[in-house]
């Protein structure tokens, strides 16, 4: 299985947070390939700048460190991903989540997320 980690799933996995469900942990651990979207990095940066997220190190240190430690690959944002967002119905207003849905659909990835709205897009979700 190939998985895409939602922002909170990545943070909870990296911090061994008990809010990450057992099925989500199992999906990440069993994944042949695990990805974190650049969109999630952007979302974290915005939350850090607004004081809504505190990381133990700067984002430019924390993210690569956690990617390497956890065997997670960075998923770039492609023009096709952005174009696919334009075709998605408005089940969700969060631009980061809409982009994650588009990437999960395009790359045929299972999205690890607590947010059930992704099912409305036809995205496979592990939680």
C-alpha cells in the first residue's frame, strides 16, 4: 500500500501521539511508500507563523529530519494536481485538504487522515 499522510497524521506519527488511531499507525507502518505533500509543509509553515503550531526545531530542519527518520518521501505539487483541484466538488473549503484529495486521487494513494470528508471525493482513507 502507498499512503499520503495528512498534516496532522504526519505530526502525530512523528511525535508518537496517541491521537493517531491504531489502524492509521498500522497503515503507515505497513506502507510500501509513505508520502508527505509539500502542501502539508506549507500548511505547517503557516500554522507556525500564526502561533498555532510549535515545532521542536525550525520547519526547514524538522521536516527533513522527520522524513528521513520515518522513511517518508516528499510529494511535490504538480500543475496537474492544481488543475484537478478545480474539478473537485466543494465538499471541503480547506485548500490544503482539497489539494491532498487531488494528489491522493492522481497518485492512487490511501490518505491517512482523521477527516472523513475525504470519502466524499472518492479518496481511499485509512483511519
